[in-house]
C-alpha cells in the first residue's frame, strides 16, 4: 500500500491542528497568534472623549494595602483589567511590561485584577513581570467598567479617556509612545 504525498501532507496538517488543542505547543501557538494579531489601540477623537469626574475609587496594592485612585488625579494614567487565567490577557501583558519599563515614574499604571494574591504572584514570577499589580475591590464604586477582561484605558491629565480598548492591544508601539509623550508633556 502506497501513501500519496497529498495524504501525508493532510495527515501532518491534521496533527499540527490537533496539537493546538492537546499539547503545550498549542498554548504557545495561541499566545503567539494573539500577539501577532494585536494592533495599536485606536485613539478616541477629542470631541468623543468621556471625562472622569469622580476619582474616588478604593483599590489594593500588591502589599494588600488600601489606597485611593484619587492620588492619580492630574496625571496621565494607564489602566488595564486582566486575569491570569485568560490567554488574551497573558498575550497583552508582555507589551504592557514594555510600556511600563519605558514610562514608569512619568505616569501612573494600574494593572488591575480581581483574583486572589497568591496565584497572581505566582503568575507574575513565572512570566517575570515587574509592573505593579493592583487588586480590585469587588462591589466598590469605580469610574471605569471592569466587566470586560482584558480591557484598557488611557486617561489624560484632565481626566479624559483618550483610549478605551476592549480585548488585547499592542501597547509597545511607536503610535502609543508618541501619544504618551504628548500627553505627559502637556
């Protein structure tokens, strides 16, 4: 019995597709595809931007201490809602780490999760992320919608939401860097 070249190619292709569902190769392949197909987030037109008026929002820092979002009033702020168990969040966090490395100290970062502290710390260590993690307090009033994960917001010094992106984006791009440089300089 002779197997044709076409049959061999079909079998290899089916095994490759199957590997995406049952092997670690599939997991890393899906991460890579998410990163490849994430683009710079769209900037909201100035006339369409919503403004945050109430900065009174209680959160917890990585040491489990309570603090208020109000401390960021008058600053450029990046907010990202994420979950360690969501593959798109993991794909996006690499570009957020690059953004943080470039702009830490020049603006405020809130990379927010509603998970327990132990699994988040393990996730952060495993991926060598160093950005500060903020913990959401469920039931607390908040100025932003946290129902979609991942989702991100970029807020200017006046409290205007310049970017609101549900799903993943590439935050480590020249377009984002140029916008941030302008917002920070204002």
